[in-house]
């Protein structure tokens, strides 16, 4: 008989091996969920830094990025659930809250995206090794996304280098970054 308590505390889904998603892969996907949550946290922290520096366009760009990262989280979350597996959330590391300049902030963002790309690539390697075609297919979206993420952060780094100490150039870039719209989910 199903008790009310069972509805609120359903038994944990099996997180062990099965023929679809290996236990190792499940652990790695759960870690990736955490990494994407950290990305969102990092960009929200950068957004707060730019708000404080009166650079509303930079802040808005970072805020859109923070939200986009939550979309990445949910994409992985939904995949794990769809495979009948259990999402396990863990503590999110505290992000930095200060950068020495807008350039340092975006250099940090670019470096971070390169790390995320390396993580995605090792997940793909694992899926290939496991003959896990479904997970590999799901991850290909992230492979393409990382190309875009790296390109947009690196383009802003280059523009900031061109701007240098020119306050007017910085404000023009700020106006340009304010135009970024959230992507359709
Ligand atoms: Fe999720 O792509 Fe950035 O971190």
C-alpha cells in the first residue's frame, strides 16, 4: 500500500550501473550540473560587480549570461530525469566578487569557458568509451554551444583591449552590450 510519506519521500532512484547511462557517467553529469550552476553564479557575481561600477550594459550582458547558464543546468537536469536517473545537487562554490577591471572580468569569463569546454570534451570522451550514443548526442549541443561561448567572451576581451583607458570607448561598448537579449528557451 502506498503511504502518504512515500509520496513525499520517494525511494531514491537507482544510481548504480545499468545498460543506458553508467554510474560513472551519471556522477559526471551531476558534476556538470554543479559546474553550470557555478557558471551562473559566477556571471551573476560579475553582473553585480559591473552594476557597482555603473556599467549597466556590461551588467545586463552578464545577467543574461547567468540566466543562459541556468538553461544549461536544466538541459542536463531534464536529460538525467528522462533517462530515469536521479539528479543529485551539491554545494555551489562561492564565486569571486571583485575584479581589477572590466578587462580582468571578461578575461576571467573567457578562461572559465575554456575550462567548461574541457569538461564537456571529457564527458564526450566518456560517452564514446561507454558506447553511450544518447548521452553523446545530447552533449553535442554543448560542444556547439561552447564554441559560441568562447567566441563571445573572447571578442569582448579583444574589444576591451582596443578600448584601453579610453572612457568614452568603454561607454560605447557598454551601450552595445546592453543590447544583448535573452535567448529563446
Ligand atoms: Fe554553460 O556554458 Fe558557459 O559556462
